[in-house]
C-alpha cells in the first residue's frame, strides 16, 4: 500500500521543543507540516484529521512518528495532536533546539499529545526524554508520565499514567551527565617585562 502524502499548512502547529535548556528551533513554527501515512481521513466541518499506518509528521527540524494520529483544530486555528504507538512500540519525536552547537531533544512514549497553543507536549506510558549535543546524550528522564513546556523550558515527571503522582505508583528517574570541562590552557613561559633581565 502506497503512502498517502498530506500537505497541511498548519498556521503555527508543532513548534515542539522537548526537555532542554534551550528553546525549540524557532524557525520550525513558520514551516509547513508535511504528513505521510498509509491512509488518512479529513473532516473539514469538524476540523479533524485521522491518520493511520506509519504516520510521520515533519515540520522544519521536528519529526514525529507513530502508528496513528488524530489532529483536531480549535476555532482560532490551534491544533491539538495525539500520536499513538502501534502495539509493542513507542511513538517518537526529535527536534533541534535553538542555541549554539548541535543541540537536539528526543522523546518517546506509548501516547504523545502536543498542544500547539501552549507548546506543551505530554507523554503517557513508558515515557522517556533525552537531550543530546550532537550524538552525545547529556540528560535522560524516564517516568510513567512526562510533560514538557517548550516556552518555559520546564518539564515534570509523574509516577502514574494519569499525569499525577500517586502513593502506590512507581518512581521516576533522571540521569544528568557531568558537564564537559574545557581543557586547561597550557601555561606559557613567563616573559620578563621590557627593560628587565
């Protein structure tokens, strides 16, 4: 079955930045969203788009992948996107962050929700967030639920899929790599001041 290509000009959809000290790539918010899937259904009256089978959304540096997706739009034109993974798999996203260097963020979960209006992404069930410099992992967060606000550069982890922590829930985990220290400059031999021996 050939992929169906849906070109959708979302006015401001998916300027997603996930877990980082730097914002999401600002240029992404001005790019068109290109979505491929095995099948799709668009209901313009209800402003609902349903996509199934190898769904891939690309918007600038942002790439999101899942087994199926549902996109709804409010009267102001903001989109709310839910990605579901195929059984036994995870929905994923990857985006370049603003800032000097090759900074990226990646995330995965069984269900990923993105609110274009607030630029908040929520990951449900087996959630994982990874920050990278090039291919080097700098930080990793795991939990039943992770929420990330790309505007405020904040994220929260909870121990249950409901989005809140419960006393009988599991635990969340974060690994923060040590900062790489710049090599110490080699000391140059002291030179005498002019006129002194």
